């Protein structure tokens, strides 16, 4: 059973996925969630702490979705990639994708607290994606090689 922090985090994620984070005050978010800004600070430490928690949880959920995919061994790699694209381009995921790119753009501009998000924004997807590709029959990637040429 989720505790108060998890319930607030879930509600905050639902709200910001629809509205975005840019120019959202902690007081305005608290009012939308039916709580106080002090309660949000109690659970997350600060506005920045809440933004970081939101981004980390959304990213955790998206990465977990890769591991939840069932691999159909009858599909070619190309057909499996088309199925994956159909999954990730589903309109139901658009709010999370908008939030990801909003935070990514802010991180590229060096806006606190999003800078902590930047180093793993792409790398965090490599290992789960490689596992999925191997499950679809692709040979494991040789470190330091890409398409037969050494990486520079």
C-alpha cells in the first residue's frame, strides 16, 4: 500500500505529465493536488527535490516497461522493432514523453535541478535495450565496435 509520499508523487506525476514543469510553482502544484506546499517540502525537501523525484520515477517506470516486454521469437528483428515503435509511439505515452523532453531540454540548458538527469538520460537506456536486442537474437555487441568500425 503506497504511503503519503508515494501518493503525492503519483498525483504530481499525473499533473505535470499533462501540464509540464516549466513555470510551475510549488504552491500551485500543491493546490492542484489538494495539499499544502509545506507538505510537499516535508516529503521532498524542496521544489527541486520534488522535480528530481518526479523525473527519476518517470524514468524508472519507462525503463521497467522495457523489461516487461515479452519477446515474440517468431518476429524478425525488424518486425520486433516496428512493434516496439508502435508501443512507444502510443498516444497514451505522450505525456511522459513530453515531460522527458522538457526536462532533457532544461538539463541541456543547465537549469537546476535537472542537470543531475543529463548524464544518464541516454546511457540508462543502453543496457535494457541491448538485453532486448539479444533476446531477439542479435549477437552481443562487442565493446568499442560499431558497425564493424572502432569507436573513436
